[in-house]
């Protein structure tokens, strides 16, 4: 039955062929398309083509071949009424057919489609691109079917498409995409590597693939040569892609193109955008072929005759695109080139030419990091390179930054290769731009090989590390602070592959050099720096030396063992006890890295570090404060881990300092405190440790416990902290049941400062929670905030209206009104009318969703855009203090409150633990709230506050 139906369709189509040819001929002769369409028999043929498109998948393969053959006979090189219909049927046949259908009509298929594409001036652009995609599909069928004829038609198709690249706008873009897809699918640079070492006369016997590639590259060269102007970026994107796909054998096929592009760069007629396009194309060639072959074709040279350089523009292109090259090539070819430019500059009298030649010399030296990037011969040639570089390091020349960057490339890339999962290790030959990613090596073949190479490279680098470290550290001590960044990076990466004993010897030698060992007594005790008889000038000199040593200490943390870490800590203690804030900043920064990288130190020396912090005062210096808080983050987390049960005075000590900073510091200081709390919260929430979730909720409970204290000043600060935490993690209100009622109970307070903070908390809460979670808190929120609507302090009524509008948008007006006491019904109705009466409901909703924090310092932290009125309100809150009498009354005794409560907790602990409890004398400033208090106890305390 299927064969009979298939045959019927084919016979119907075949019978209409004379009519189809007549339609095509008449349209070509007089262009009477409308007249042709008006004839019923012509329309019937178009209907038949449409039916064939839909049923072709049900036809037998033999009939499909015959139908395809018939359609190709009537497909002319000029567009006609039938063209789109014919293309649709051919596309349907291609989609369901294999290589056998294509090969039986290959000559007709590609002849017709290429002819149509080549007549692009006479055909609609979209139909030309459709024909190109049809040809691309047919070629892919042949290639995937391992039919060698694809090589013949590949060159034919690319030649017809190359002309389209000169078109304007989207046509050139779409053509470049089709060509890149063709090249990507059919060209394999690895399969062509066998020809790399052959002589030219032998290449006549090479495969059809080689000849197709040669013809294709010749086509692009002809287009480039024939163009009166520099071709557009779409043409060069295809040429660049060809370089990438051909890889190391690009010079075999694309040498003429490369030389032509270089000529265009050297020509002064090209504008800046064209020059960039040309240079990017050459950059792809550098990445594909390597600098060795590029410089063989386009040599950079210095002419002593006229004191000029040739192809010097290539230096910057090499710097951006060299990957996987050779250190040996750099030493044997690039360094002599740099020296020739340098010598030439000394012989030139004109300052302009001298500066240019020196710039070329520096540019050549600046290629060192690029040659170090995935260098192919690190283990073989790094010793020779180090020997060459050490004199430059000792001289402290312009090479310091270049050398430091290069060393970091060598060490860090190989360390990454060893540290990465074996299945994901990728040492690529070329990948500096998006297009170069195509040359990434197959992960299955390079994983184990890459790790083996990296292991050998690290071993060779470790043998050279000590020779490099000594001159680098000497230069570090002599360099100004602004130039130490790269040196510290190089020292740090070299230390990470050195033996710990080597690092310790170097550090002790440095201490002796600056005579700082006297600062450190046995067991790490600190010499007092406060002796009144000490010479002030001598003290400043000691501080400066200690700062340099701390710079070195920050570099060597990663490779330090326990003995060296203890020694580093002794230096840090000296710096923190001194009065120099710059030294203290560096000390805190170094200590923070020690605490993060050496968890054993945090465990074994926790009490000692805490004693150090309680013995050193905080500062108004924001940078110092930030680094101090960075240490406190790690210490607080560790304190929570150390003491999971009972009172944790050390954790409260840290929280006390942060919370007091929130209320008593500058805006920058408050931001540092908020950032510290956010950091602690984020670390606990993101940790994979199963115990982190419990520690996080313990932290929230500890913070909430401060709400039971007597000081309004502290309470408002704690509510501000909770606002920040709720904003970043709204779920804490549902996971920590005591948090929400503890905050809402504060609305019974008379302290304006506290009420303002609670309203800010509520707004953050209603803005952050999902409507499904918000319903459970709705009654308490509505009842709690409405009692303050009549108070005129700090725009309370405005804040309450905003909160209610957000609630109505999320939960619905009826649900919100249902929880309001009867005496507030009129007020609630006015809020509803005001909300619906706003000019733009969308604008109102967008404003409603923006949380307002209780402290003006939060404005810089959050990324959401604030409504103008909220921003103004926040600004007023930060700039307008409350009445002095009220503030004085509320804030009096804040510090004494903390001390009084700390003593109370200490007495309670001693009673509970007996004489076995050893209290630290430095804990006099600790406020340790009763974190186990329940809601009823909080309510009782709040009632006492009101009384």
C-alpha cells in the first residue's frame, strides 16, 4: 500500500514537470509572477509541492531519490514562485534521509544550490541563506557517512559563500556563522598534522582533504587580495576560525593570508577599528601556530642602519596570545632581540627614537609572562631561565614586575593542575580568546599526562625556589610599599612549593637583619614598647622594620609549619602592642590569614589570641577595624564550635565588640560591623559541615539574647543586626521561633530608638518573606505596629503605612484588615484607599517590595533600589539625632550595663561550676545575656523596663 501511494505521488509530480519548467521560463523571460500565479494549473502545482513536503517522510527511500532528482531539474539559479516551495520539500527530504540519498544526486544538489547562491544579486537574501543551509546539511550528510566526495563539494560551497561575506549587515553575519559551522564540522587540524614535516614536492600526493583545504584557503586569499578596501570583521572572523581549526599546520595553508594581513596592518590607510580587526586575526594565528612559526614568517628585527624596528606592532599581539610556547625560544630569540633594541637606543641621539627603541626592548622583556603561560619545557629549562633572571632581580630594574608575574604563572598553573580533579585538568595549547577555546585538548587524553608534566615542573621549580627567594626578599625590603604587590605574589607562590625549613631559615635571617629578634623573648613573649625612656625616633624605625617583616610574613603563611607560624604570631603580637596603626593593620591582616589557613593554630592558640584581642583596643581607623573584624569572624565561629553547651563568654566578648561598634562608631565603622556579621552568617550557612546549621542557629539565639538587656541603645543595635540577617536569610524567623516574638515584644518599650529599629526590622521582614510564610506572623505584626501610628517621632506613621501596603499586596487587604482592632478600622480603610488611589499600581508595587533597614549605614550594603521617600527618611534618621535629654537618659550607663551584667553572669557561672571555673580577668567588659530565656521572661523584662 505504501509503495503504491509513494508511486502515485511521484507520478503526479513527474506529470507536472513540463508545467513547472514553463512557469520558471515564463517568469525569467517577462517576470510575470502575478500572472503565473493566477492560472489554476500553476496554483495546483504549488499545492502539490506543499502536499509532498508533508508526506515525504512516509515515502520510500527510492521514491524520495526520484522526487529529489525531479525537483533539482526545475530549480534554477534565479528566484521564482516555486523556489521557496522546492526548498521546503528538499529540506524535508534532507532531514529524514541518509548519505545514500545525497550521494545519488550529489552533483545535481550542489550544482543547483551553489549556482543559486552564486546568483545572489538576483535572488532574495533569505532564500540565498536558506540554500546555503541546505547545502551545509547535505555536505554534513556526506561527511558523516564517510563519503570522500565531500571534499570536492566543500571547496565549491565555501567559494560561493565567501563572496557573501562582503555583504552588509545581517547577511555577512549569517554567512560567517554558516562558514564557521562548515569549517568546524569538516576540518580537523589534528588529522592534517601528518603533512607538517613533508616537503612541498611531496604534498601533491596528499589526500583529497588536504587539497580541499588548500583550495578553500586560496579562495579566501583571493577575496582578500581582490578587495579594494579592508574586508569587514565577519570575513576576518572566518579567517581567524580557520587559523584556530588548522592549528600548527596553519602556516602550510594560510601563509599567503597571514602575510597579506600583515601588509594591511603595516599600511597606513587602515583606520583604528580595522587595525584592531586585523590584529585580532593575527592573534588567532599566533595562538594557533605559536610564536616560533609566526616570527619565522613575520620577524621582528632591529635595523642598525636607520635605527628602526620592523613588525614591532607584533609584540603586543604576542603578549596577548602566546600559550604553551617554549622558555628556550624566549631565551634564545626574544632576549637577544630585546638586547639589540636596548643597545640601539644607546646609540641614538634623538630622544623620540630612543624612547621608541627602549619601549620595544621593554616590550620584548614583557613577553616573559606569556612564554611562562603553560610553557612546554618548564622542567627542562627553568634552571637556565632562573640563572638569567637573578641578576635583573638583584639590580631592582624595571624587570621586577615582569619577572614576578612570570614566576607566578609558572608556579600557580602547575599547582592548579595538580590540585584539580584529574578528569577536569586541561592544559590547552591555545585559549586566550573565545574563538581559541576550539583548540582545547580532549580531556580524556590529557588528564593524566597534564598531571605528570605538572608534577615534574613543580619539582624543577622547587629546586630553584631558594635561589630566587633570597634576592626577591632582599628587593622586597628595599622597595616602596606601592611596588611590593607583585613581589609578594611571587614570594608567596615560591614559598608554597618550598620546604618549611628553608622558609623558616629565611625568615629568621630577615629578623636578624633588622635586629628584631630582641622584640621577641623566649616562648613568644612581647617586649614592652612603652618604656618612657625609649627614643621616639628609634621606636619609629623599629615600627618601620616590623612593617616590612609583616609584609614578608603575609607572603610565607601558606608554606609555614607550626614552628614558623608560632614565630609569625610572635611578630604579630609585637606589632599589635605597638602604637603604629599601619603596622597593626598589617598584623591583623596577617593574623586573619593564619587563622583561616591553619585551623590547628586557631584551636591550639585560641585562648592566647583572645587574650591578645582583649588586651588591644579597637580603633576608629576603618581599615584597621575591617581587618580586626576579619580575625573576629574566624574566632567567633571557632568559639561557637569549642563550646556548644552552656555559656560562651568568649563568643559574647566578640559579639559585644561588634554590636557596640554598630551603635558607637562612624558610618564606615558601622558598615564594617554589619559586613562582619554578614560574613559570619554566610560562612555558617554555606559550610558543608553538618554541625554548621546548629552553630548558625546558636549564633542567632545568642544575638537574640541581647534583647533581654536593660539598655535601649544595645537593644536597637541588636535589632539592626537582626534586620541585616533576616534580609540575607528570611528563613531564620521560621527556624528560630523565639526571634520574632522577642523583637515584637520590644514594641511595648517606651524607647523611641528601639521602636524605630523594630519598625525597620518589620519592614525588612515583610519585604523578604514569601506570602505563605508571612501569614503566620500577620496578627502580631498588625497589632504591634498600629499602636504607634499616632506617634509623630521619626515618621512612624509613614513607616507603618508602607509596612501595611506591603502586607496588603502580599496577603490581601481583607486578611490584613481582619487582624486590626476595631479602633483602627478607619485608619486601615484609608490605607487601602490610598494604595488603590496611586497613579501607577506597578510603581507602587515596586516601591513596596524594597526593604528599609533600621540604620542608615545599611544603604550602601544592599543592592536594591530604594524609593525616594524611604531614602530621604533614612537620610534624616542618620543625620538628625534624637533630643539630647532623651538620648542622654537612654544611653547613660551603656558600658556600665555591660559590665554589671557580665559580673552577674560570672557570679552565676561560679555558682554553677564551683571552684573549677577559671575566669579570665579581661572579661570585665562582657555582656553575657541569658540566651535561654523564653518569651514570657522577655515579656517580664520588658514590663520592668516600662515601669
